[in-house]
């Protein structure tokens, strides 16, 4: 009988130990579940980040391709313009050589040798708006408003249009120097 009592007591102790281990397992189970959920969430986040990174790399590659295409187009236009400039320079060199050949027997130009006059003596030429201030001369003479300005030596009758319809210069109201 002694052996049976020892076996029954050992069985009771084993049941108690099992219950204690089950209780311990139940207490630790929620953190394991939370940890499992954290791992699952982290995995999903990393997978999403990887997919997002692939999409961004694809977008960058498309932008690089578009920029390279635009750059090639600009370089092509630049080459065309440089070709035109070189052609114009060649033409200009030819014109300069013809002009130099025609002027080789002429005396050198000295500043002050040529007198430059204005269409209206006593008035200076100039405009805050630059060339093209009047329709006829391409520059602005500082004359009183409604003064007819014509190139020297050309006589014509005034046009029947109202002067108020012509563009005005900032210097048009200035007095002669």
C-alpha cells in the first residue's frame, strides 16, 4: 500500500504543478498574442513600405526618362541654333570682307568728322521708352506736344489723323535744351 499512497500523492502533486503551469501559461498568453500581433503589423508595414519604395523608384525612373528626353530635345534645338549662328557668322564675315575691300581706299573714320543732326534743330533725341517712340523716326524727339516731326529734307502735308491717337513719349512734353 505504501507504493500506492506515494503514487497518489505524486499524481496529486503533478496535477497541482500542471494547474500552476496552466495558470502561468494563461497569464503569459495575452502578451504572446500581442507580440504576435505586433510582429504581424510590422511585417505588413514593411511589406507596404517595400511596395511604396518600388513605386517611388518607378516614378523616379519615369521622371529621369522624361528629363533625358526633354534634354535631348533642347540639345537638338541648341545644335540647330548654333548652326544658324555659324551660318550667319560666315555670311557676316563675307559681308565684312566685301565692305573692307570697298573701303580699303577710304580714309580712316575719326569721331566728330560726321555731323549728326536731329529732325528739329535744337531738340535732343531720347526717350525713356527706347526706340520706336514715334511711328515716323524710330526715336523720340523732345518736342512740345503736337509738333510735327519729319526726317530732314522731306516735306509733306500733315496727316488728317488726330495727334491724340498717336503714341506719346515721356519726353514729348520736355522743353528744348
